[in-house]
C-alpha cells in the first residue's frame, strides 16, 4: 500500500474574493492547483479545486488586493514551519500562523493570526500526470 500526499500550490491560484468578518478573514479561491504525490509511483498527478483559506484572530499587513486576482506565490507559516509556494493538506493549524501572499501584479499582503484553516470546496478535477520533481 502506498502513501498519498496532497500539496496545495500557491502560484497560479485564482483569488475570487475576500470576506472580512470581525477578527476573521476568508480568502475565497475559485481555483488552486493540488499535486497528489504518490509514494513509489513514477509520476504525480495535478488537480484543480476551489478552496477557502480562513485566518482567525487576524492582523492584516499591507493592502488587500482587488479581486479577482492571481497569486504568484507566497509563504504559509505554521508556528515554526514555513512553506514557500506550497503546503501539505489538510491545513488546520493553531498557534502562531502567518500567510504572506504575492499577486501577479506585484502587490503583497500578509495575514497573521491564531488559526489558519483551508477548506476544500466541491470535488477536485484531474488535469494531468506530471514528472516527479
């Protein structure tokens, strides 16, 4: 039996809208890429899915971008661990969390808080197989 890991990719993510409610911010993505890594397989597979990324107890640094927009990359931080341009799913982090995102237009914004949760919406859709990196 092989192990499977899903990796959320930030570059190319399509940010549809941003919702602020009290001390929480939710980023609604119409599309993110997911790489499904399979142990002992010759190739991984690339998928797409809509997701929500929510940060509670949030402090916002920088200006939130106009939506819709596309991300060029960023960092997701779970306490002492920082993931550049990607992060393993599921994401349900507590403690010191941070989300620094860059758009393709060159703007940058950060969300720091005490919890970061990614919720996958609907079902992922297969795109193609990709060579292992």
